């Protein structure tokens, strides 16, 4: 159901919830998660702390909701990877979409670094969401990796692209470098090495 299909009261509630989450995300990006008190989030969202309790029980609920949204957004980015007949090429594309998320959505990427993106929240489990998409892409390699080896290799790929994205965010103003071409070449070599050993 889209927001346009909701009744006016439901639409206002969704918009208010969205405003609170956006205020929390901005505050965390500016001051860190420890400084993001309910009072400060309320002030940024222009709601009273009491009004916020209609939507969230506490600060932890807000953080959990944000983390779930970030995982969903990252999963959407990964799903946009260009289909490729070559499983290695597709896995490279998935990695490049992760890097695109990190550079295009810096606040969300920052939040993801503060919380374990592999840690289950509520009814989710490892293997769902963004990491599940990566696991599936690794499974498509068709190598003789055992299930635990596939998980370990997916985890290694996640770590590698996370490092590439972090380095780009730190170094993009210090070096004149074609980051996408360099990242693509490094990621391809990493995956090829991991699947031929």
C-alpha cells in the first residue's frame, strides 16, 4: 500500500514517523549515536518527547527502525546490480552497488557502521536482507564451496567492498583516481582469487 492509498490519519502518522526517523538519522550523523537522546531527536523533528512515545517506546526502538530501513535500502541497491551471465561478473556488480550505496547515502552508510548489519533484529536472521542477496550471488558461483565456506566467502566479500567504500570516502579528495575502475579491478581480482584457490 502506497502512502497515497492511506487514509489521512494513517498518512499523517506515517509522515510523522518518517520525520522522526529522518531527524534521528541526521542527529546520529552529526553527533553520534550516543548523543542522540530522545529529547534531541524530538527537538530536531519538532515534536514533543511525549508525542514521540506514540511511535517509539525508546531510543533503541528508533535505532532498530533506522537499521531495518538501512538494510532494506541497501538490499534495494544490491538488487539493482546489472544481470550478468558470468557469476563472477554479477558478484562484482553486487559489490559495486554496495559501494554506490556507501557514496550516495553517506548518513545511512555511517549508521550501518555503528551497528552490526549482520546482527538479526526482531524476526530477521542472518541470510536475509542485503547480506542474503550477497549470499545468493556467492551461491551462484557454482564452486565446490561448502555452505559454511560460502558464508565465509560472502563475509569476506562484504568486508572487502566495505573497505573499498570506506577508503573512497576517506581518499576521494586526496587522490585523482578513477575509483570505480580501480574498485572494479580490485574486486574482480579478489573474487577470482577466492574462487580459484
